[in-house]
């Protein structure tokens, strides 16, 4: 294949977040051509992750101002970029594939796109997450942590909700995608929470509806009962919070392929079983989304610390209270990045990529 605009687009998307790796089948180009026109792909290549007004983009790239605004709005409608509207001013920014344009396909996802993304995820995207910083982190269910232990605000889903003034709820894109393939699960669908400007964007694009804090907390209760893993964006101040299962969630599906998923997840807790109290009911085996719990030779439940991501779902349904969460040793504890930009910076450093658009870095190098 020649050096087309779609090749450059793939390379640019691969710079951000957990990347957009190439495949031997070329399935990624079928996805890009489905999502982007050539004109839109070229515009994306001239954007960055920083919000910018259309007039500035037009001047910087030598485009007509009216045409620039038109193309940007077109891309917003197709879920290809992010727009922030404030005081009658609109600013636009590029987004990664995940978390970003894939999630923004919520209302545009159909069987064909579901099949394309599934083929891509299986061939390249899910294996590519190994060794990277996941875009989501796990939070322990509140009732699974002993009240004697103070949980940091960023590790308490209810504290996160309490700090958000604007909340919206959307369907889970992963569960919707899997449902279109007649796969996945029967877990609740409308469980993804988005906050602040992200909530505005989702509601404006008719992908979500506004809810209050009490409704958000009720959704958390529903998700805990259904056995869903609470996963906010991997930062101290997340713009969204997912509730995930191993059958549908890209992050959990990827983690399940790894021999030691606990090393990948930013969570300072792990589950421990008291063998003398365990009744061998095996409820915890069904609740665990990571196959971290097993029955040992003594007919007692046991937790593999290399697989446990510390969600606490096994704790809250143990009839004999034989399971509890313990904090990991200090040398295994981690604090997530402060915000989205910091997460992008850390992820880029781990992956050896740059957040600077390739068109700009290439011009500087030449």
C-alpha cells in the first residue's frame, strides 16, 4: 500500500493512549475508511490533543475558515473528534481511538462496524495492551473494604460521584458491540457514567442522559449486584466511569489474556481468603471476572494474587465473610496520574511515543 492519508492517520492514532497498531490483515484500514472520509482524515492529521478554535486551525494550516468549521462539525457528528462549547465558542481536539472515537460510535455502531472492530480487537488491539498503562483502573466495591481502613477518595467510587456536579449515563459501547455480534452477556447496559464537559458532549450528541448523584449511586448499587467491575478512567480526577464484565469490556478481555493482570492494574488492594471460615460454596468463583479465585486441594477457595485486580466483588457475596481485601505492600502501591493530559503523557512515555502530531514533528525534523 502506498503512503496514503489512511496510513498516516493510523500512524497518528497509534501515538495516542494505548495505540492503534497495524495488522497483517489490514483490517484497521477498513475501520478507518468506514469512519473517516479522506478529507476528514487529512483534517485529523492537522489537529492535536489540545483544544483549538477553528479560526486558529484554519490559519495555522492554510485552510478556508468556513470550510474548516464545516469539516470539524462534520467530524463531531461522526464521533471522530471532541468539541467543547463554552461562552458561544467552540473548540476542537483530536481524540485517541480508545478511549475516544471508538466510544463515540455509540449511536453509530451497527453489525458491520461491530464485526470490523471485533476482528481488529482480536488480531491486534487486545494483545497490544500487554505492558501498557490501561486507560481504566479498578476501584474496590465500597462494602468490600474494612471500615477501619481509610480508602483514598480516588479509590472510592462514591467519593468520586460526590465530587461531580454534572453527571450523565450512557449505554456501554462494549456491551452494545458484543450484543450486535450475538455475544457478550446479559448484564445491565446503561451503566457508563460521564462527568463534566464529557457529560455535556455525550448528552448533546444524544448518547447519554443527565442524572443526579443519587441516581448515579443507585447505578453503582445495581452494577455491584450484577457483578460488574467498577473502572473509572485511570486518573485521580476521571472524566468517566465504566462498569465492566470480562465478556464484553476490552480492558478486562485484554487483562484476562495476561498471566499476571494484577501487575497492570492501578489498584492497591488484593483479595485474601480465610481457609478456616470458607464454606466451599464457590459463589466467589462465579463473581470473579479474572479467574483469580480457585478451589484448592483442601476444598477451600484461594486467590491467585497475580490475577486478582482487587475489585472486591467476591467479598460482598461471601456468605461466611471468609474473604476480605488487604492493601498491597507499599512497594506495589501506585497512585494514578492526576488528569487526562498526565495520563496521556505517562502512557506515551511508557510506549515511547509522542503527543505531538506527526506532521509537526516531521516538519521540525526536516
